[in-house]
C-alpha cells in the first residue's frame, strides 16, 4: 500500500484512507488494484517475455479497461526494470530529473516497488509517493515530478496513454528542488 513522505518535514503519511485523502488534495489520482488474480510466478518476476507481459495485461484487463474508460486512455503496455535491465544506472539518472508532461503519467504497479517524487501545493512542497504492487497513480499533466526505484531496484508496471507523444518529458528546472 502506498506511503507518503513529505520532504520538507520528513513527515510520513500511512494508511489507505490517509494516503488517498492526501493525494486527492494534491490532485493525484490514486487507487489500489487487487493483485491476487496475477499468477504467483508473475508476482516476483522482473525479466519478462512478451508472453509474460500479455499475461499480466490479461490478468488486469478489467481494471485497465475500467480506468481507461473513466479517463480516456487509449493504449497501454508493460514496463519492467531490474538489475538485469541494460544501462539501468544511466536510465535512472535520466529518470531522476524533475520534468513535466502534456498528459498525465499513469502507472499501475503489478510487482516490485518504486517512488514518484511530486511537487505538491506551496504549503507541502515536494513529496515522495512510495508505491508497491497493486498501487495505481496518475501524476497530472504539467505537474513537476520524477520517478526512481527503491532499494530493491525492481518494478513491473502497466503504463496507460492517451497519446504516446504526450508522454515526452519536458525538463523542469526548479531552484526550490533539493535532492533528499
Ligand atoms: Fe514523468
């Protein structure tokens, strides 16, 4: 279940209700999908064949189509990252820069864990959203953010798009941002 860490104060927010309320105030979509329908062997697998990816998408087909229907997403795919990913350090370096997109960035975590760092309202500042399997998040368009892995350095997620071109990253140079 997702947890929040507010970077300015180091305050942590836990508990489904509290996390959902905080994210709603920050205009970040959050929901949680039951992962029991995902076959056991895919809950801990991070190097995926095309068949594995198709099976993950099929397992969550109902949730994906419901979310896509509500929010207008037209295409979706699977991304997997782990120590086996070629150039993982370079990839992470690229991810770990504050940026924006012209469409929202949706991720449904199906295995592993990861963190979205998002620029919140002025009174909150940057906050971390720590995500694990079943967590679904959408960072709104034009909201500065970046993504990184957690210590386990492995994640599988469904990505949903309205237009894949909308997901191009625009760097956001923010003097207020401090790495922490
Ligand atoms: Fe992004």
